[in-house]
C-alpha cells in the first residue's frame, strides 16, 4: 500500500487524507519530523501559507522538508502548498522550501470573495477537463527550464506545474469529487527518483 503523508499543521488536510483513502492509499497526518518516516510522498495542503511556515518552523519540520524536496522526494503543494514549494515569491512573501523553480504571486485573484471555479484542460488527466476551485489562490508568474506547465487559465496564466516529482496546483482538487489529480500524484510516487 502506498503511504502519502498529509501535512496537518493547518488548512484543509482532512480533505486530502479522505481523497487518498478513497483511492486505497494510507494517508497519515504529518505534524512532527518523526511522522515523515516510511512515507512514499507528501501533500502540503491549502491554508494560510504564513501560518503553515511558522508551524513548520516551530514543529521542526522546515529543514527536514527542505532536504526531502531537494532530494527529489515526491511532494504536491495545493494553493498555499504551492507557495511553500516555490523557490521565488513576489514581494508579498519569503520562500519556505525553495524546491520548485517557479515564481509565485500570492492572492493573485484578490480576496476570499473573489474565489471562483474554472474548467481546466489537463493532458496528464485526459478528458474531461478538470473543474478547479480557486480560493484566495496564488498564480505562477514564471517557470524555470526544468518545469512543465500542466494547466493554464483561459488568459494563459499557469496554475499547475511539475518539476521532477514535485507537483504544484494553485487550486484545491481536494474540494471536488474528481480524484484524478490525487491518482496522478500516487503514480508519481512510484516513479524512479
């Protein structure tokens, strides 16, 4: 059985855990460095990125997660998780894990009341397009040479990308019934590092 940890410091970690369990994976909650043992991958959920970084620091997880990410360990960041994976942020934040060669702008679409849904064609998932939920979402402003953009909004703005076994989405797949992105991440964890 594949074991995917879900960072459970703050945010919507329960929804990710439930999605993984529906796919037959084990999904322990990660709160301390010892919780990283035996994992095949890790999901960093949406939430409030500044709060999550503070809690990663106080729990002792920040440095172990930086090391895992730099070693090519499979990680998927959704919304705030994408912000935490980025090597570069706009002026509104300080990079945390510095793992993915992307520049991210926090709260790119405005406040909570500006949340929206969009239909995203994603070749990695096939048909039909993925219905994505954006809540105070970030956006990818630039990608490095080793980063593949997986989805764009109609205006061309990148909202999903991967680099090696790192995956980042600006939206919340765990808030939909569509499990295809969780299944894709599970497949990523079984690929050679």
